[in-house]
């Protein structure tokens, strides 16, 4: 009995810990639920509950839209055998440069056709084309750097104490300003008493009308949902400082439209590379107009539109404001009714059919703020860099090529400099014998070879544990910096998400409806085990979303499909266990024994089925790209968590419920007749 009591206590403790972890992770997955509760208590009781940590899900291009840029490479001066390598080097540089900005799963690919080399760049979440162009740039930067011997200074105890004291005083002042703002009807007086922005004192802290896309977007997020004349109930922290926010007014400023279109361009139209005549294009668009319905429009756009990327985007333009499109296009789409398809529209790009999906008002807030300055370590300490420039860059590098060592037979990369580079490289190697000299491309180190002796001939060899592919890649990167291939931007466009907000909402609702149906089936067919497995299935969903958010995993349509498929596999594992358990109960075994045997006998089937799926997922991750890789990643995470859910969570919850067998002696609870 004492041993059984300890076992029951251990099981109960495990279940309590599982449920507690599930609640905490649920708030991490959906922090808005916790935040609304905290705001309610803070407003009613005057408490100071903080908001839950809020990390946004990372969405791919098909869910949040983005920017597509098409560059054309000028390879006229590149030897024929080096053309592919040179363009590949540019592609690699662009991809690393984009990754440095934290863009979710950028797609950078090369397209060759009719002697023209193009680099296509797709950036998820980057709606500002100018920002994307600035991000990528046009000239890869190659630099040689040596160690910076100037010691990096740490903050002294006195400096740190002073920094903490300053920030604590700023926080206390901001909290006093917040309390005054919540009580005082005259917010302008609060601004005069507390703000540290001199301009703000003269304007009563007025920031004018702010939008979600403006420089005060972080304040817009807080203002959203606050009634006019009210003060946001918490101090807002930002890298600029601390803010107390009051919403004075809100208004609808115009509207924005969401639409899809079909473009048929013709020879002579702007940005058109087709040889279709204008008459042929007009005939084709008229035929499409006759076929187009609300249900067929997306398919027709994918199959017929000449817009770059239409096969994937289906002509989705996303949400756009007035002035974003050319005038003939806007003159038609703006007065249209939602859910209608336009007549044929001609612009400088060709002929269009427009499907107006939705429209919504643009909300702006007129706000005022109290600003309190804070300090960071970087405000106290000077910046420190472990490497310093040697003034030797890709401008002085003539070429980089792959060679093989005569001694070891291993691949290595040979460098050749021009006359100016020879002199600089000789000086650098002379003063750094026995020390590393780093090679940077676009600010990122790509190799850090150690100097064995001074090199005066203007040629050097980078050795290392390279295989041929790695050595070739390094040479490509160096050549991209030394001999930048001129590239010109030939096409730029904002790509809307394949699923609009309403369609995405409907898809999620459909998934939730299916999830509920699965739970109902499990409960009706397996009864008590089905109900307990449903609890475990909900916890499984919370765990998977936590992993997606914390890694983070970039969610695309294909990735969501992988997650949904893994839900089915999680249910499949429970079905195997319960069927095995029912078999044991039918032959008269006790409930506890039947439960243990059910899990034990179902494990080989669960293991083998999931192992084959995981092997397939690993193959897809290593030998595929883009959309397929996203599907494999989410399915892998889902499969691993489904096994954990079935074998740990479901088992512990069921053991807790059946620990006292008496209430469950009737086998009806387990899907059997008495």
C-alpha cells in the first residue's frame, strides 16, 4: 500500500506540473489573453500586474506578403567559364546580407534564360521596396582586418551603479507621471511637470496623428483599443526611453483596398518581356473576362497572368492605400463594390482584370506623450570591435581560385592582389606573423587564416579543412567581393500574402472546427480515454506552438499543413493505444494492467510509423528548399511532440484517473459493453 501511495502521489505531481506548464506556455502562445486579464485587474484594483512576454510568430512570404526584387547581372566582361560562378557569388552575398537583417526565410535564386542572368529576391514581411533595395545594395564589400589590440573596457562598478541609479530614477519619475496622468484632467500640465523633451513642453507633448507604419508605430500598438481622452495604464518602455501615452482623438483617414488582378502585358508595355502583340493581349484578356468568376479568378490568375511570380501569388496585391497604384488602376478599383470583378483596365503595364476582395478604414490616433530619458551601457562605454581595418579590400584583389595542395592534396583557395594590394598585404603579414588576419565579406567574417610568414609577392593561400565544395564557395565569395558583377534592378513589386487576413482566418477556423470534431469523435467512441486524450491533444497543440514561437519557426502555408498533419498522427497514436487497451480489457485483465499493456504493446507500431515519417522529413530538410523544407520542419516537430503527448502526457493523465479503479469498474467508460 505505501508503495502504491507513493506511485499515485508521483503521478499526481507529474500531472499537476504538466497542467501548470501547459497554462504558462498557453499564455506564451497567446499573451493577449493574459494581458487583457492583467489590464482588467490593474484598472479595477489598481494592481501592477505586468504584461506577459510577447514574441510574435514568424510568418513567411505567403502569409504576410513582402517584396520581390529582380536584378539583372552584367556578365559581358566575365570569362565564359566564370559566369555561373560570378553570379552564384552575388546570389550568396545577397542572401547573407538579407539574413543579417533577420528577414524570415528569404528566397534568393538565379534565373538564366536566353543569355540573361537574373537574381530574384523575395523578402517576407518587407513591404517597403525602398527599404529592401537599400538592404541589398549593389556592391559586395570585401575587407581584410587584423586584431584590435586596444583592450575593450568594461564598466566600472561606479559607472554601473550610476547607470542603475539613473534608470531607477527615470522609472520612478515615469511611474509618477503615469499616476498624475491617470488622475489629472489636464494632461498638458503633466507634460510640463515631467517630460524631458523640451519641444514636448512647448507642444503639450503632442505627437500629432500617428499610424502603425510611422516612426511611432510602437505607440500606435498601445493606443489601439484605448478610448479617446484616456491614458494608457502602463509606462511604455522603448530603446529610446520611457513614455506615458494619452490618446486624444481617433479618426478614420481614408481607406485601404485589398485586391487581386490578372495582368496580360504586350510587347512595348512597361516591364514586359513578352512578344505578344497588343491585339493578341486584348483578345486574351477579353476571353478571361468572359470566364472570370469569384470562384475561378485565383486559378485564372495563376495560369494566365504575366506578372512575375503570379503562379504563386495569384496576382494578390495585398492591402494598399491611395497612391500606391497607377491612376487608371485606382480610378477603377476605388469606387468598385467588394466582391466584384472589373471590366478590362488598360495601364502602361498592359491589360488588367481586377477582383476587389475587401476594403477597410485606416485608423489614426492623435496622441500626446510624456518622455523620460533612460541610458544603456552603450551610452556610457565607447564601442569596441575585436577587429580593425587594414585598408586592404576587394578593390585590390585580382582573383581567388581553388587549388589543391601538392603536399596534402587538400583543396585550398589562392589569392592574387594587384600592385597596391601587394604592398599593403606585405605590410599586413609582416606585422602579424603568428597572428590571425580575418577576411570579411559584407561585415561578416568568412575566413580567419593565421599568418605563418611575411608575404611580399602579392599572392597568398588560405588553407583549412576544406572539401572541394567549401573551397569553391569561399572562392565565389571572394570573387564576388573582388570582382563585383554589376547588377541592375529591372523589376520591383510588393507581393501580397497568398491568403488574405479573412481567408487566413477562415482557414484557421476550419482547422479549429476539424480539431473539435476529432475531439468529439474520441470522446464518443473511446469515452473516458478519449476525453483524457483530448486534454493531452490540447496540451500537445500548446507545446508545438510554443516551439514554433520560441525557436522561431517560420510559418508558411506548407508549414501549417505539416502541423495539421502531425495533429492527425498524434490522434493515430492514441487510437493505437486505446485499441490495444480494449483488447486487454476484453480478455478480463485488471484495469491497471490493461492500461500498462496497452501502452507497451502499441509502442512498436507508434515507433515504427513515426520513425519512417521522421526519416522522410530529414530527407526533405536536407535535400529540398523553401516551402518543402518548412513543411518538413513543422511536421518533424509535430511528430516528436505527438509521441511525447501520447506516451507521457496521455499516460500520466490516465494513470491519475484510474489510480482508484472503483469509480471506473464499469467498462462502458472505456468503450466496451459492461
